């Protein structure tokens, strides 16, 4: 196939686009003898990567009440929407809603136990905050899970209690994970069907490669892994996929798992958590949050995370660690550096890196540690970030430019559903750095358009260890490309959110066509 009458950028930093390119088999070539496709003067780029998103829960949430998508903006509206959930979506007789963003509610808070119990005295209700780290239950749901005055011991987080010691229905971090793994879920076939649809929705945004950020985060590892393997066995997966497994090295070994890399389906990474989240005030900071007296939470006792990371590295795995606060990031930088020693070839990752410690970027660069961050958070969470960090928002938080200046490997991603899925929204906010509250977050971390695109294109390919064969529209490289409805290099920033993919090609095959 020969693509003509377009502007074909070989990469995000190309200064002079080509007028046409060819595709021969699965690769780019200078000229093809195949059919000619006129793309009408539009921009063509290498396919983008989302190197950190939660595909499995995003598919599952489509079978529940997705609060953000439904546009629900108050507690009464949420209660009404829960009441309206059809019987065939009340799995196990429960009412479940996900992607609750309290800053978009008129009340600026999540529903209380009293509100949920008044509306649903006998029907179990479970709500999932958009971060995926907080669960809200009513009394009927707690009763169904056996949560009375006693609560199970968990590795992190809390089952919250009121002043009298009674459970409030709120759980976070490891306690929330305990809840999520035990609440009724949709049948596997329904989840698989929604996964198929979701992968094509990613193509519609120009994403041709994706990394599932935590297999096991939603329903537990074994069930999720089995569903993923079913999807793989059925074939016709239209994107390249990578997986982070929420397992320790010994748990992987018990299941007979070993690191596996391929161009289309890689499972070579184990996922760990060093701290919590900035929005929940559980990200581990050196100094207290401005709106609480706390400094967040490190998830493991001294030495435990360090041993887990060393075991993972020594068993051949790549390491990905969630770390948001400067105490958490500092601990992970030290632990990865100690675990890998002189072997920096694995490209271990730190997910988020929102509040860097002193010399954090230089340490990441020196250790070849991939900083994987999410600029789309800046708008959605801007008000919460500003309230929590105070004047610290004027520093190098939620980084971009500082990582690039230190030559640390930088990759942008969405962490959807926590952040918006669209890389174009992420690109916009990596440039303007404006939160929904109207203020700036880390204004000195703004990057150029080409740098932002590069963090999704070449940065994404590098993060998946794909840079040798994709991420460039040059002869011999994989024909992974997208044709867009606008020019992201020149379109007004406030229009970038409407950027969409009209044609997507993976390995020379058209996988999305709206041109």
C-alpha cells in the first residue's frame, strides 16, 4: 500500500514531513507497488503508546455505572442513577458504580454511609473512586462481605472507623483491594466483549500499543490472567500489549511464570506499590500535606520492598513500582539501584514520580530508570493537588521538562480511568499545566508539543523495549501508524482534546478505518 497526499512525520521531532510513504508487508518502505490511498493532506504519525492504563477495569466498568461518563455531578443524582441500574447489570444483586470524582460533585465529597443506607437499606452498594485506591460500601455490602465490627488484617491501607469505632464503609489501598476482589463481578464473557470494544476505542485515539498496568488489581491475578489468555487465544488483537503482573517473584514462580517478551504480547514485568496516592493523601511525603496533618504512607516495612525488588530483578523480571510522594520515590530509586547494581539493561520503571526527591531526576537518569507519568492528571486533579501540596505546586511536581533536562527516560501515559484516556488531552495538559481549578501545577515542567508527542511515541516504544522496530516511520521499521483529523503540532491547545484517529495501521494491516 502506498499512502499519498499527506504529511508523514517520521517521528515527533521531524522538521520536514514526507509527502508519501509506502508499506510493504509489515514494514515501512520508500515506495510500494500496492494499492494507493490518498489521505487528503492529513497528518500521519507513528502509532502512539499508552504505557500505563487499566484496560481490564475500564472494560468491566462499562458493565457497571461509570459515573464520570454518565456526567453525574451530585450525590442525589448518583443515588438516583444507582436506583436505575437495570436488573441484568446488578451482578450478584449488588449496585456498583466506578470512576467517582468527588471534585466534580456539587458537594465536593463522596456519599456518606448514612446516605447510602437510607437509599439502599437492604441492597449491597459498592462505589469505586476514580483512582482505584478507595472503596465506599453501604451497610448491606459490608454485611455481605462479613465486615461487622471486625475487619481483616491487610498489608496496607485501612477500613475506616468513626469516633465510636464503627466501620464507616470507606476502605483505601490494601483494604480497598480486599473489597474489590470479593465483590460480585460480571461474567467473563461480558468482560471479554467489552475488552474487544475498548481496544478499538484506543485505536480511535491513535493508540496502537498499550500496557496493562496491574493484572490482578481488580479481580485478583488468577481470574484476570485467565481472561487475558482467553482474549489472546481468540486472536485478532488489534494492538500490541504489555502487562505488569501484580505479583511478587515467588508468587510468579509458584504459578510457573517467567518473563516473556514479544513484539505483540509481553509479560515481563512485576508491579509493586511503594506508597499511596496524592489525591487520597496517602502518597508518602517528607513534609505534611497542606490540608491534613499527615505525610502519607509507605506500604511496606523497612527492607520488605527492597527484598521484593531484588528478588524480582534476580529472577529476570522487569520492575514497575508505583511511587507518588518524594519519600516513596526516594525509597524506590535507592531500592532499584541496589537491586540492579551495574545491570541497567532491564529498564525498570517508576510509575507516577509526582513529587520528586532532591536529585531524583539525576538519579533516575544515572540508573536508566524509566519515569512513567500522567500529564492528564493535572487538569482533573488540579484542585486536589493544589490543596494538598500548597506552594509545592510551583516546583518540579508531576514532571516533564526536568526529567528531559536530566536525560532521564520519560514516558507519558494516561493511567485511565484515573486520568483521561485520550493522549491528546494528556498532551495538552503537559503543555499548559492548568488544573480544573484554574491554577498552574508545576508550570516549569511544561514541555513542547514535539517533546510531548515524543513521550507518547518514542518514549512509549522505549518503555516497552520496542524502539528497535517501531516508533519511526522509516524504511524497515514496523508499519504502525495513525492518520489524524487535525495537526497536533499546530491545532489550538483547547481543541486538542478533539483530536482523533481516522486510520490506524499495525504491522501493515489496517486495524481502524474511518477515513
